[in-house]
């Protein structure tokens, strides 16, 4: 039995992965941004070992979630599922002055990775849109560019892949991978999404617990439990290091050696 934390798991793919893992006999801890959503998650998955509560839109909230996670004990795997979609009509600043989308989609996975006791496996959710999102590393917050929600989302998912690969390179004892679940009809994906919802949560669960060699690899990118080639720039070490350095500056937390 493995202990798994899934961020952003009050509903959607995070909850579905939690239900799948719990049915398979694993200990699952969920995460929700509010008490109300936490209660809904408990009702949807009463077998969950717990639900962490705080909103990772702020650095303080990210820190609170990490502290709660560490207080429960070490996890075998963390699935970084938390994220928002591409429909934001404008750049929304957080309480920290950061881009709302960047804070949730990129900075939260970074800071939770840095602060939560190191697990055996880390899983990062990306998107099939990521190859169109090569970011401006000098303007990750969209402070100088005219806002484009779809492009900003694609950039955030590109950065999630670069983050996974950077973690895999710096922590060779941890299996860190990224995946795309497909464009599926969740609340984020919308009712017209064409991919198979029944498959969309399985790869992240498989990467968190499976013993077969492919699931135990690291620094890979997956779609439906098969290897897929990501944008080649996500493998560029300078790009990875620039992202890690930027996140360290924004959070005040350097990536642990």
C-alpha cells in the first residue's frame, strides 16, 4: 500500500485518481481550496485518509498545504494535479501580485515540491497544448505582454513539463514524470472536449504506484500510460534552471539540493 497526496482533488481528474487509487487499496490524501470543497471531497471519497485545506493561489496558502502534508507523515507519491484552465479573460493578480494562472499552475507545484518531505515519486499534470506555449522566461508573469489566456495556459503547462524534468535531473533518487491526460469533458475541459474521460485519470495513478519498469522510470512524458515526446525545449537544462531560479526568487525558497 502506498500513501499518495493529490493536490486539487476536490473534483475532476484529481478526485477520480483518488477514487481509483483508494479502490486499489492505497491510502489517499486529498486537497481542496476551501472547507466547503473539502467537505464535498470527503463525501465523494469517504475512504480518504484526510483532506488538506488551503488555497494555493497565494504563497502563504502553498506553505500551509505543505505544512499540513508534512504533519501527516511522508508520502510515497505526490500527484501535482492542481490547476486552472485557459479561459481567464485577463491577467488576474493574486494577493502576492503574481499572475493567478501562473501561481496555481506553476508556482504551487514548485513550492510544494520544495517544501513537502521528498517522496519516492512525483507526478506533474501538463497538457497537449504545452508545445504551443514556449514561454518568455523574462516575462513569466505577463507583466509586459498583452494578455492571452490560452497562450498563458499553454506556457504554464510547458513549464510544468520543464519543472518535472528539472526535478528528475536534480533529484536522481526521485522518479519525477509529467503527463497529459487528454482534453476531456471536465469542468476545466468543457462539455465539448473530445478525449476519453474514463482514461484521463489513469496515467497519473499508474505513475504514482505501479511497479512495472516504465512506470518506475523518471524524466519522461506520458499520454495514456505510453511514452510521448514533449516539446524538446522542456529538456533544455538552461530552460529548467531558469524556471527553478525564477520560482526560487518569487517564493524565497531555493530548490533543495
